C-alpha cells in the first residue's frame, strides 16, 4: 500500500515512558472518572449513593498529555486552576464488555497523574448542564508519570495517595477509598467503549482539591506506583 501523503506532518502520537522498558507507551485515549471518592463528591456538593448510581466519565484529548516534571503555564480563561491527584490505569489489551473477574488482563500498568482542572469553567458548565470540555480538556491538563508495568503489583486495591503543594500536604487518602474499584471501572467502561491498548483511565481524585498559582510546585505520591511533579509557570 502506498504511503499516505499529508498536507503537513501529522503530530507524533502522545506517549509515556515505561519503567524498565526502552519502548514508550503510545497513548490512544484518556478517560477520566468523575466523583469516585465519597469525600471528594461531598466537597463538590454531589454526594454519591453507589446503590443508585453508576460511574460517569469525561475524556481528555491525548494531545493534552504532559509528562511529570514539566512546567506548564497558568492556563488562559480561568481564575481557579486546581489540582486533582489520581491513580492512572494504563490499558494494554483489548476488552469489550469484560467482567470484573476478567478485567485484570486488560491492565498493562499504573501511573500517578494529575487531572488539572479549570474549576470555575467546569462548575459553570456543570450548573448550566453543558459539557465539561472547557474545564477539563484543555492544553497540558493531563499530567502523568512513567508507567509502571503491573508485574507483581496485581490489581491495586489499597495504597496511600497524597499530594503536596510547596511541601504542604493538601490531599491524603488511600486507593481503598475508591467508590468504584479498578475491576468495577473496567467492567463498566467497557460496556460503552471497546477498550484498546494505549487507553489511560484517570480513576478520580480524593478530597482536598484546591487552587494553585504561578510559581507553585505540586508533588504527588501513590504507593508502589510513583511520584508526579508539576510546576506552575506564569500566566500565558
Ligand atoms: Mn479528576
């Protein structure tokens, strides 16, 4: 087959380094779970009754991905730019309508991520019944570490999740506090999408989310997974 020709060079695929492997993980899609810790759902004014609800999702474009350690400009269009510390599940096998029992075979590995959010725009959209894109799917808003292959980690069900801003602890929780755990999320999400290698799933943030300003340094930690870092630059 002839090589396709393009009007200009297509962008390189978004990708992440992988611990212990030279090849990078090419990112296909970025799914994010909303309200997946009770204490965070409460601080957002939208408590979750798991018996009466299912998880919900929004997406970020792969082009929003930025590697941990970067400095990103304080984004345009917001005066309430916030951090959300999250476990990221990296998908390494195809799966459609998978059972919770079968979900583990989809997991390539894990990363520590920040779902950076223009909270003012997100809440305005939420309260007006509009999509969340302006608040969530903006440039350099999906921060992620290298991916740690699942190896002997198995399906993570516990482990500390913490975040500090300028050395001060702002978020402290544990993966055991997830409302929908990893198998439940993969089983549910795969009812709506054919999950594919390269998909990333940001599993939701615990309580303590808050605003940052230019010059702030964010560091986050997830036990057995890693440490994410982000510096907030000047307003663009
Ligand atoms: Mn989030």
